[in-house]
C-alpha cells in the first residue's frame, strides 16, 4: 500500500513545486478541497512557513523556513515508505525520456524552415499531428513510471492522470495544453513531476547528469 501524505505537507510541497500559486490550482493538483488548502496555508502563515501576496497577481509561496521544512518532510516521508530504491529507479527511467520530452515540446513551439528555426504557427496540421503522436509515445513510456511511483508514495498518484488529461486535450485540438504555462499543460505537469522527484530524493537540479 502506498505511503499516505500528511495534508499540510502535501499542500506546502505542491506550493513549493509550483513556486507561486493560489489555492485553486493547488487543490486541483492535490485533489483536496479548496477550503482545506486555504486552511493549511493559513496555519502555515501563522507558523512563518508561507506568505500570501495580494494584488493583480494573488497567491501563496513558501518562506525560506517553509522550503527547508517541506524539503525535510518529503525526504522523511520517503524514508518512512521504505521505497527509496523504487523511487530512484523510477527517477532514472524518467530521465531516460526527459530529453525526448523537451525536444518534442520544442518541436511544438518551433519549426525548422530553410535551415532556421521559426515559431510554429500551427497552420501545418500534418506537422502538428506528427508531434502529437510523438508525445503520445512518450506518455506511453511515462505512465508506468508514474504508476510505480504511486505505488510507493500516494502523492505521486495524481501525476499520471494529470498528464493523461493534458494529452487528451492536446489530441482533441486544444494546443495550449501542450506547453502553455500557468495551466496544467503537459509540460507544466511534467516539470512539476521532475521537481518532485528531485525534491524527494534530495537532488539538486544543477547536479543532474
């Protein structure tokens, strides 16, 4: 049985992965109710672990103390699960397709015309179709990785469905769900999964091979 996550840790860890976000996207990413997310953030603010910014862009972010506490929390959660080797193996398999995913995202955003890269205006349906097919193949390779992670830590269980949702929207012609930031696009969810693996294993991104 997968190791469950403490609700407070789940909320704050998701905020750490996103960097800055309001309660609604945190709730969607975690499957929690918005009011429960807000309650955890309020407790974290009282403890000096989170801050809220109001104005044109409103949302929550972690303080340095919050980031440190969450980092320690997810690493302790991994040790409690007894699944370090399984997560490390999944991370290695993730890295094996990570470069290909970034290449596919670049192909979606740019095209090579007369030897030069230009923005993809998405008027060539055949070109876009081939890129989306490559994304489907990468997703087929990634879903088993997500399943294996979810079998160790419960909080990893939402990545597979989130990636599938984004891919379904892309295949239905909603191109924003390929790489657009600030929504749960395929690239956005992929980036969060990558950050989650690094944080869980205590790996600095700069040290990644």
